[in-house]
């Protein structure tokens, strides 16, 4: 019985050994990786030496100084514009005001610092402000923005170089702002949310060409004669209406001049709101006149007054 048991034991041992070799040798099972091997290793901060002194740093261009620190291995260096200037022509523009390393403005070249130390470069720059309107406000399905109001809004924001330009489109509302150009870039085609306060702002607004749509029945030179434009030949009620429009715009222009000279005068704020409301009303009434129904004399008087108003509004006088 004993002699028969020995081969059985040996066979069991052989099978176990063979199985173990088969599992490891054939690559059917891979030992589990340790957690330390799975996790990504983060490089620890290391000690470096500062590439410049505080005195040298103040004489450099802020971008060059930033690159100098970063190239030296200081990955927590940054720069910040102060927005403390009113014009890009200021001699201080883009010059460094201060440099702090670990909160201190005094440091030496070769000082030992850790690579993650906080370095901040502060430099003088032109103040940047948000625009009072954006491209979505100028869409035709939005409420109209009138150019006088737009000029006032931009100047209140601090913009000093603000001008206007007219375009003619009979299909659009009189005085409505159709585009605003900021440093040569159109707000209609580009999304511009802010700009330096010394940016060149051009407010483009619409004016309707005062052209009769009826076929002339007389020679042009006769229609333009003094007899046709004489107040006696104009319908009295129509003349009174046009004269009242012109009188309002004269008053409006005079007020706006005073308002622009003293924008902070609190006594004029309520008057300003009243004038803007009346401006919208009068402009709507003026542009709503159907010139195709006017007599030759009334049309000539309408054209005369309308042209005078536009010239006054554009600042060119009569």
C-alpha cells in the first residue's frame, strides 16, 4: 500500500508545480501594480536663484522681465496692468511700477527662492472700461439708440475722443445709431466689450435723404424759386408745425451744449431726461411726415427746415 501512495504524492506535487509555472510563464496573470506606481508624481518645488535684482527689474520691459523669471524656472510669476493712465501717449505707459517677490519689493540677484514663490510685476497702463453698449444693442430688432444719447453715454464712461458720422438710409429711423467704430473696428462685425479710455470712438447714425418721390411737374429751377418757398405760399398750419420742430431742436441743442460742459450738474439731470423724451417724440413726428402728400411749397419748406435741423444737430450750423 505504501509503495502505491508515493507515486500519487509525487504526481500531485508535479501537477501543482507545473500549474504554477504555466500561470507565470505564459503571462496569463500580471501581478497587481502598487498604488504608488499608479498615481502621477508631482514635481516638488525646488530651490532656485533669482535672475535679477529689484533695481534691475524696475528698468526692464514688463514682458521681458516676466519671461526672465519664467525661463529661470519660477512658474508662479505674473504681471498686472494698473489702469492708472488716461492716455497711451503718457511716458509712463507700460513701464514697471513695482515688482514683488514673496511680498517684498527688495531682493538681490542670486537670492535663493523656491520655484513656486509668488512673483508679481505691476506696470502702468491706460485705464480700460466697459463700453456702454454692445453689438447686440445695435440690432434692428432692438429699441433704437440715438446718437446724441450715445455720445453722452460714452463720455460719461470717460472716453474723450468721441465723434459722429452720418449715413443716409431712407428705410431706417432718423438719428438712430447704426454702428459704433472703436479704434477702427466695427462693433457690428466684431464683439467689443471694453476699450482704453483714449480709444477713438466714431458713432455712426442714420439720416434720411429729403428727396421728393413725386414726379416733378415743373422745371426744377422754377420749383426752387423764392415764390415757392415764401411763407405766404406754405400751408399756415404746416408752417407752424415745422417752425415748432425747429424751435424745439434749437432749444435741445442749446441745452445739450450746457449739459456737456457740466455733466455732473445735478440740477440738469431731470431736464436731461425730459429733453431726451421730447427729442424722441419730435424726431418721430418729423420723420413720420409723408412727403408724398405735401404740396410743392410745403415740401420745399419741409426740406429747408429739415436740412437746417440736421446741420445744427451735426454741429455745422445753418
